[in-house]
């Protein structure tokens, strides 16, 4: 009897912890706070001090796209006069890098964030988060590109675009980012790799300010850029998702995943009940849909922080809302449904806010539970962009990726063994 009583007590505590994390994921409000440059949001960026995607990684181990992004960052910041000088700075170890997640930030793909990089800022009652504005998919620092055209666009974004967008944010009613993503799902996005409708909604929300703006030509150029970039809303989505998952974090005993991320070498997760501890495994490649001329041997293994989308309950966990995304990541609508159904089996709950019309407005699965992953042997699925393994070559595809199960098993075992918050 004493053993049974103790087991019941532990089980009740674990259930209560799970429910606490789920409630936070499903009820926390997040609004768009501002648009600014990264140095205004964190002291973890500075001269030759940048943030990166994924779990911690040493400078010596960075993959090609991350090296390219650091080269781009050094050129963008004026820390290097040319590519050769940027490479010399990296090779001599004269730069520090640390995870975006440790600064409350998120970086798509390579995830390099430098002091003057433009970012969208989200805020809940308890947390402030940020992510770099999206450069598009045709040449981008986040994919490891650093050509003159890419850097010129980023400089324009950090000056004119930041000014125009922040003016719009401050001029209008507070923008509810949870509602923005929920509406995107209703309009046919899954809000990770398809954000066409969500971006259009952003343009509509900002349009009155654009029209009134004394910045005239700059506002017009910003609107045109947004309308030509179907991924523009991504940083707004993932900054919101980070705020949601932070609200669910640091609950003793909770098996709910609060971060999934990769750096091109390792994939890692954080779990509510173990705080900031990373559980890692080698990064996978997944099932790619490559651009013409690309080869599978040229793919960098999975990287980026934007899989916080799936962690928060959208992205691949909502692919049935966005049949059109399959043309971008590969696969079929039937496969999308199978994936979402599978994810329901490893999640502790269902969203009351992220609803899928084609599933009779059923909520998306939320709260990846490491114990359920361990018990079922089913690892989460994400959809993701793919970068060339060499610096400077940029994006070469997208795909659907089954992440490694080992970190989830390790986290489950750690919690079962009584692991505490770190």
C-alpha cells in the first residue's frame, strides 16, 4: 500500500504539472510590442558577439551556413572590410556566439543575430521575445548568404523598414499575435513555412499607418516588400510562440517540451520540468524537396529555432489547415493529415485557440509530452527550410523532418529519475 500511495501521489503531481504547462500554452496572451534592432533587446549581442540558432555550439564546429551567416554579420556590422577579413576573424576565434534561446530570441535557419539586425518584438505579461525580420528566400543571411545585394537589403531593413514598421506598431491598436496566427490557420496557412495569408493580414493591419506616414516612399517600399515575401510574418509568429512556451516553462515535474531547436550539428530540446537543460542528438536531414539543380549530399542537417512553431502547436502540427504547403515542403494532403493525427498521440492537450477548419474546427495538438513520446516511440515532425552545406550558397530546398527521438527519451528518463529544474 505505501508504494501504491506514493505512486499515486507522484502521478497526481505529474498530471498537475502537465496541466499547468498546458494552461499556460493555451491561455497566455501575446502582443506585438515594437520593431527595433537587436541591441535594444539584449546585452548578449555586441561587437563580435552574436547569437546563433540551436543548442550551444563551439565556433570550431559551426556548419557552413552558420559560418556564412557570421561572415554576413561581420560585414553588415562593419566589423570586417571584406570576406577574407571576416573569415580571418572567425578562424582566429575573435568572435563569441551563444544560443538565441538564452537571450529570449529566436533565429530561423543559421539564426545569427547581430547588434544592428532588425527584429520584431513580442510581449506577454511575463516575457519579452524577439526574432529577426524575414529577408525572403532569395538570398538571405539566415541561409548563409553574404553577397552585396543581400547585405544592402538587410541594411535597408535595419533603417527604413524598422522605422516604418515601428511607427505602424505604435500608431495602431495593440496587435494580438495569438489571434494573428489563429486567423492565419483559418485562412489556409500553417504559419511556419506558409504564411501568405498571415502576411497579407499584417499588411492590412499596418496599411492605415503606411498611408498616413510622412515617410512616403519608404512606407511604399516596405509595403511592396511585404507583399512580395510570403514568409514575412514568420518572425512575428515565432516570437509569439517563444513567449507561449516560456510561459509553460519551469514547472517542476512537467514533461511538456518548451523548445525544439537545431544548429546543423545537433538537434536539442528543453523541457518544462528540467528548465534550461538541453537534451541533444545529431541533427537529421529529413525528407527534402530540393530546388532544381540541388543535390541531397549538399544539404546541411536540420538547423534553426523556428521549430518553436511546432512546439507551440502550429506549423507541421497544423498542416491540415494548409494543403498548399505540400507543394513547398513535399508530400501529400493525406500525409499531412496522418502527421497531424500522429502528433495528437504524443501531445498532452488540444488548443482552444489554434483551430483547423477542415477538421471541423478541432484544435491543434499542443504540449509535446516527453513521456508520451517515449511510450509510443513516435518522435515529433516539423517542416523546415534547408540550406546548402557550404557558406554563401543559400537556400536549396525545404522538407518534412522527423526529429530524433533520443532527446525526448533522455528527458523522460531524467524526469522519472527525479531531475529538477536547472
